[in-house]
């Protein structure tokens, strides 16, 4: 997909903001892993100060902009996730996809932190799980189920101009993405973020792979991946 900047509420190319989290990464120990840890701490601290009602208030805008992506609007199967805490609120998007008849797969965290998957059947079929997550209660489909998705919606803390995503560091989605790559599947990879989490640079390691697009409440950033 061609990098054509931002669509939605603000059109045209947006310069990445100079942020305090980014500065924290640049002054961290001189390894990508050390920079990632510093950047995660700063971004999580910033998220902790977000008003919870504000996070929920922009969920509709996040869903609308996500559905501007033709890949998502035309998908038959989407691997998604249910947001918790101060993560960008995905529930409106997950419900809209389900209402449209899209098969939505949600992750189930395994004891070794790998991801199994189960189909989303509605909010009433979600159950609290470890680490404060909400997981579907339906039949488990196996870790390979994600390889059948047309689009994979990824959690993250930031993305940069290259499409490099910073996750939380647990490695669960790294495993899922490696499984997708090994299978030969090529779904669209989309990360959902808050305003201000589109950065000039995110530290990357050899195993990291770029996403195709990032969605914020203001619009869509596309990347060449």
C-alpha cells in the first residue's frame, strides 16, 4: 500500500510530533531493546493521564476512520481484540464489524503468552481473563486461525513514519505475525492508536515488521509495508 499520508479528519501528510516519549527513547541506553523499554514507559505514563471518558468518547471516530480502509470495509474475516484500560477503545469497531456479518476473531492468551483465537459472538460472550483482558468464551480455534484473517488489527503504543509498531513487549503478537508470515498469508496489518502516538521514529529490532496502516481518532496513516 502506498504511503499517502493521513486521511479522515485531517488530510494530507502530517509531520510526526516531537514528543516527550520520543525524547525519552533517544536518551535511553544505545540498544533498540533499551530504547523500546524507555519509550514504552513514557507512552504508558502518558496514557495513564488520559481521561477514561475521553478514550470512550472518540471510539466512534476511531471506528469510522478504520472502516475507511477498503481492506477492512471489504474483509470477510478480521482478527481484532477487545481494548482494556486506557487502550484506544475498539468496542465500537468490533461491534460494527460483527453487525456487518464479518467473522471477527479475538485472541485468547495461552499460558506461554502465545495467542489462541475464538470467534466474537457479542459482548455478552466475553469473560474476564488474566492480565485484565476480556476474552471470548466460544470454542478455541487454534493459534493458526489468525492466518485466515483478511485484516489483523494490532494493539500498540506507537508507530513511526515507516510503519514500525511498538507493542507492549510481551511477544504475543510477534509470534502471531511470525506465524502469519510463515504460512504465506498476507493480511493487511493495522494498528489502532491514540492521538499523539504517531512518532518520527520507533526503535526497531530485526524481527520487527512494519504495519500497513495506523488509525487514530483523527484519521488514517498509510505506509509502504
